[in-house]
């Protein structure tokens, strides 16, 4: 069963790394640099999890999250060490991103889907 | 003869000499029983004479004997009388025979010169040897004149000095009579008397001296009268005649030849009011015998108006006035001077007084009544009138000082306080001079008083002010000093010793050049000159105190102006700002840390992003080991991320510069802006504020680049903060060269800064940011840095948007290499 992952970050290089790291037959990765596009896509094709950067052009990750359906798990990714997990987020993931943590999250989702 | 015998003690010398000359020699010798034998032979009739008489007058012998006896009896009587006369006169008699110099001296003569009978020889030398050396010549000449020829008469009277036994000179009145002459006319017998006139001579001398004094006094009086313009007058009421002295004529500008003084004529010259007064006074004097002393105005015969003083004393006979006498004094000049003095004294508020210590009477002039606020009618004219005015605080001292002046211990020169009726307490300065009689007793005291209340109050205020100033100066944290317009120290506070190790005595009166070492003086001289020219000078400098303590001081030189409006020296206040400087350094550091902390979150984000790229790309390198295109893409991503990080770190290094290095170099303003752009963009990117850079000049400024970058970051960062929550967010950084200065303007999309805030913008700790977001030191520190660079910072008041402008001095082309 395929897991659908969204990644929102204004750094194109990080988006590409995310795609390169996690895209596979069982993991569908979509990366966005524009929050508006990402939000629209969430509603048209909801993901299993969404990783959102905190500092985004003209907005912040927590504001974006407020506009998303609450049932979709959300992780805040930030290079800003002072940012703590706002309400609605599962956790905060610090940059540089510990890929193992994301792999664990994805594995957890896969397990959840299998058991469902 | 009989008449002579009756006079006895009143016998004059002339009488005595007449008697002697009439006597037969033998009888005289017999009477002068002390006369020694040798003289007898001359005093006895010769044998031949007796024989002739006996031979010629034998028949008459009995008769002769009888007559002789009668004659001798008569002679005895005469001689007895003579002795009485001589005893009464106390005069000495001598009888001299010039031919052989034999001289007989009477007992009185011998005793007059202090000898006993029998001590002297019967020689003329006993007399001549006693003559005063100065008198010998003329006395002999005088005697010779009458003894050598009868033409000059037989008598002589003269006075000369004559030595007694004790060696003292007596004054002698010598009366000489030639009683016998020889055929040649020369004196063969001379008799005389000696009278001791020493006492009379002394009296005469004294009298002569007195007469001389009187003569001189009269001369002085006459000349004084002329000088003092004092004349005299006398009105004989019986003869109805008026007499004037010469000076009285002179005062009237006339002479006895021109003017015949009468009472009516004299009165006509007086001015009407004066005429009335003098007429009344004269009437009283002539009828009642009352004298007067008047000060009047009159005309001279030449029509000149003069002031005169005229007095009158009345001589009464049987209680009726018979004569008026008085003085007539021209006091025109005196009156003018008195008027002038009065005018001056009144103007100066000087009161004059006269105190008589004998009867304790006190005289005050008009100014004194004003000074003491007492009505003339209430003034008793007694010493106590003054004493009563004294305040209890002043009384004892003032009275004691008056007493000291009276006793001659010190001059009367004091200040005392008095109670007045309407003007409260006043301070009065009193000075006086004591006049004494020949025994040194005070007879009168003249003095003057002035009201010195204002001066006294000012003096007290000055003293209080001076004490306050000294208290303040001495308790200032640093030394305070004052120099005059020549740069000489005229005041130093106590702290000077602590700082410079010199006492006020070592400093006062000296100049900076004398006190400072030549090196220090050369550094200080420009500032001293500026301050002496009237410019306020502030500068900071390190200083090592006399005790070796290292300080950082701020020196403030505050010039002051003299009464002529010219700089009159300056006051120097030295502030120890060591602690302030240390605190400032800490604050600057803390402020930097705060700014750094504020930015660190954003910076971390910016660094962590490229780090995430590096980390992510690196972890994919193995995965794409066989995919060269992907591999290359990842390597490029890594390189770009590293570049981004190094730029940020480079900016941070500059920002965190310690600032202790004050290395000044020529820098292009656009270069400095480029250096900080990355850091600025971190912030502006985060806040979505558009940064626009417009550099229209490559001009260089001479600066410490680290410090100027701090200023620029602070200014732009503030602008970003100011607009980040506005709908329109932009910051425009523009530079241009206006020919003189390099101008940098940071304009943001805000609508300007209100005036009340604009005034405080550069004050330390002033901030408009929410609590915890700003230290309030950024602009203050920036201004401090720019001041040190001789650059200015201001807010443009007329700009539609908020605009800060910095003006740097442009580096001259020659130096801008």
C-alpha cells in the first residue's frame, strides 16, 4: 500500500533532495515551494503526512497548517532552533533534517496502513 | 645830703656814687674798716698838707679843730647813712686808682661774687680777670673812653658778664664815675658800683622771647586773617563811629580812601533777607547787649555777591552797651565747598557727626537723621541717642570699639547694626577721628556714617555663595579649578591635590605652562587657547593621578565673560568617567550580543537550510554514484550551500568585531554596503521586506569599517523592524556624493517619526520597540561611532517617508589612493 507524502519548502534544492531520498514504488512524494499550490493539492489529493517548512515566502508553516484539514498529520521542519511545536503539529524536525526520523515516520504510516 | 640819708633802702646807685665822690678819702677809709692798710696811706692827708694848714691857720686852730670835729661828726652820720643805703641796695662798691691799679672792694662786692673778705687782693685785676671773654674788649674800650679824657663825661653805665667764685657768669650792671682827674685830664680816681642783674637779665631774655612770639603770632594772625579772609570791625556806640580793619575793607573790595563805613551804608549792601537778619541782630546788640553770629549774603562795593560770617560781642559799661566788636569773614569759597561737599555727601548717603566725650553731647547733620530714620525733633543730642539705636547683637561690640578709639588703642572703623522706625534693621559703617588736648585726653571726635546694608547683605550672600560653591566644588567627584584671562589659576578645589599631588598654594597664581610637563602642555595648549577665547571645550583623555591611579576623564572647560563682555578666564571641571567608560563598553558589548541574539534565530535558519541541503545532498551521493548527472547536481547543490553559509559567517564575523581595534582605513561606502547585504537580506527575507540598494557613488570615507558596518546594519535592521508589520514593506538604501560629503540615506515605507520621538531618538535606552525587543542603545551607540568619525546622523523632517541621513566627510582625492 502506497504512502503519500507532501513536502513544502521554499528551497528547491531541499525539495529535490526530499524527492530523491524518499520517492519509491511504495512512497509517493510531492514537493512544493509555493504554499498556495501545496494547500490546493492537499485538498484535491490529501496526503498521508505533510512536512511543512516554518519560514515560507509571505507566510509561516503554522499559518499554512491552520488552513489544512486537521486529520492529516503535520510535521514542522525548521532551521530556526527557537521555534517550538505549534498546535496542530505532530512534532518539530530541525534542519539539517535527520532523514532517519522521516524514514521512521514513513514506516510508521506504512505499518498503520497495513494494519488498517 | 640830708635828703639822701632819709631814703635809706630806697637809695639809688647814683645817690651812692654822689655820696662817695663827696666824701674825704680818709673818712671813707676809716668807715670801710675792712680795707687793708696799704690803702690807708692814700686815704690819709699828707703831712705837708697838714703842716701847711697848721702854719697858715694857727690862729684859727681851735676853731678849725672844732669845725673839724663837727665835720667829722657830720661825715660819720653821712657814712652811716651810706652804709644803710649800701646794705639796702646789696650792691658792691669799688674804688680804683688807675695810676697804680690799686682798687678797694667793698664787703658787698666781695660777697656778691661768692668770696670771703680777705680772699681778694686790692688790685684791678681781681675785677678785670673775671670779665667774660666776649665782653673784655668793649668794656675796656668803654671805660677808657671816660677815663682818658673829660670830653666824654665822667660817668658810664654798662652791663656785662662777670665770673663768680663758682665759675658761673653773673650779669653785672656797672656804674662808673670818675671822681678825680690829673692835669692831663686823665682819671686819677674812679669809683663805681656793681649790681647783680643776672635775674633781671634772665627775665629780660624771657620777656624778649615772649615779645618775639607775640610779634610772630600777630604776624601770623594778620596773614591768617588775610588768608582766611577774616576782617574785624568795631562800633563805638558813644562816638557813633564804625571802624573796619584792612581785611574788612578788602572783603568789601574797597579802601579807607574810597569808602567811609557807617552802619547804614554797611547795611545797604546786604541782600534783603540778610539785611533783615542783621538789622534785627544789631538792634538787639545795641539795646539789650546780645551778641550774634550770622551767616549772610551781601554785595561788595563792586557789586559782587559774597557769603559772609559776621559775629558781634558787646562791651557793657554799667550794664549798657558801649561798644560792639566782631569779625567779618568772607566765606564765599567755604560756602561753595560746603555746598559741594554736602551735595556729594548727600549723594553718597554719608552722614557726619561730632561727639564731645566730655559732656557726652552728640551733633548730627541732616543726613544722619535720614540714615538713622530719626526726626531731628526727636533727637536728644546726647550720646545715648546713638546707643539706643544699636541692636542687641551690635551694641557691646560698637560701644567697645568706640571706647578703644577714645583710649587711643585703635581707629574707630566699624560696622554696626541699628533698629530703625520704618526701615527695619540697617547696617551702618562708622568711622571717626578723636581729637585730643596736649595731655592726650580726648576733647572731641568727628566721624561719618554710611548705610552699608545692601553691601553687607551682598557680602553675606557672597560669603554664603562662596561657601556653597566651595562645598560643591570640594565634593565634586573630580577637581574643579578656575583660571583668569591670563590663564593663571585663581581657584582649585580640594580634589586637585588628590589628582595632581599639588596643594592650592603650589598652584594658585601659576599658569598651565608652569604646572604641566612640556609634553602634556603641548597637548593641552590648543584647548586652553580655545577656552580662553571664550569657546566651551569638552574632551576626554586618559589620565594617571598623582597616586598612580589610571583614569579616563572628561575635561570640561567652561569660559565666562568679564564685566567688559570679554572672555575672562574659564572654569575647568574634570569628571572621572572611568566607570562610565567601562559600563559603556559593557553595554556596547551587550547591545551587540542582543542584536546578535535577535538575528541569530534568522541566521540559524539561514545556515540550517544550506546545511540541510549539504546534508541531504551528501547522503544521496552514494545513491547517485552511477548517475553522473544527478551526482553533479548534488555536488553543485552542496557547493552553493557552502558558499551561502560562508557568506553569512563572513558577515557575522564583521558584526561581532570587538571594536577595540580602531584601525581607520579608506573604504568605499558601496563596498561596505555590499559586505553587510547578506546579513541584511537574511532579516529582510525573513520579514518579507524588500531591500533596494541605490549606490550612486564610489566615493570613499576614512573609517573603521567594522564600526561603520555595525551602524549600517543597525540602521537598516531598525528600518526593517519598523515596516515589517506594515502593509507596504520596503527599505531603500541610497548613497550619493554632494561634492562635500558622502551621503547615505536609509528610507523605509514608514510615514516618518513624530517630532517628540525624533528629539529622543539618539538618547541611550530610548526605544519604540516592545519590551524585550530592543535595548534602546542601537542609535545611541551609532551616533557615538559617527561622532568619532566626525560624521553626522539626522532624521529628515520633510521626507514623506521615514528617512535617516548620514553624512560622512569625503576623503580628499589626494588621500583616496
